[in-house]
């Protein structure tokens, strides 16, 4: 069974550059999480609308935090930060939402599942520039958390092509990749290699 591949935007590109990258890579990933925390709601809305108009499947788009934008565009997948809206309230608003939650411990993962999250995103797995100064998780904790969950477990943080197999062996159902895609000099080539590795598993 293929491990899932989620591309997560890194809030580092202008709209046109970001559009260009996503339009090149969308066919090779399972999900694209739009995580543009410094942008206004209107900017996120405009970006997502243009992506849909250009042929990116709504089913692949996951909107980080901006449930209002997801609702306006009829996008059914949202991702909630650890300090974001309560997942149980979001699911009550629309039971059809596919809602993920960022977690940082086994306890948080179990609470998210109890509150009807559809998946959890756990990390960070390795040293990464987006979490400078913060130590990564103990990798064996992935296995411990997975044993307690019946929902998919995605992992994030410093993930590269060469680390996918190790994370899958620990029980991860999917990898969420930010820098190795959106900071790459050749995002399409990077995604193709990641996708190939995910399929090999």
C-alpha cells in the first residue's frame, strides 16, 4: 500500500511563483496543504480559486486554518493547527469536512481522534529550518502513537526522499513535505522522486 504524500506550502513565495510550483507538482502528490499564514483571507481565497480554475482538483487541496475560505470555495479538506479552531466544532459545522489536526504528543493525538479528527499530523521528525532551535521528536514515538490510533498518522519536519522508508517502517501512513519541495531548486524533480519512493513502499 502506498504511503501518502502531502505537499505543504512554506509561505516563502509570491503568489505567481507558488501557483507555478503547485501547477507543476499537483499530479504527483495526494494532497496539497495551503499553509500561507502571513496571507490575508482574500489572498488565500484568490490563490485557491485560481488553482481550481487551472485544473487542480479540489479533493487534493487542504486549507490550513482558514475554514472560512474552505467554506466559500466548497473545499472539504481543512487542517487545524494545534492552537486553531476545535476540530469537534468544525466537524459539527460540516460533518463532511475531512479535518486534520497538528499534534505534538501521544496525548494530543488521542484527544484529536476522540474529537473526530480524520487524521493527525505529528512532528517535527528531523532538524528543519522552519523549527530552528527546537529539538525534533524521538522517532520511536511515531510507532507508539500509531498503535493508539485508528485514523491516519502523517508526519512532518525535515523529510526528504531518503527518509520516507524509515518513517513508513515506524508506522506513518503519510509524509507531509515542505522544504524539500517548496525550497527546492527543482520542485517537480523533487516531487517525482518523493512520489516514486512512496510508491515503492
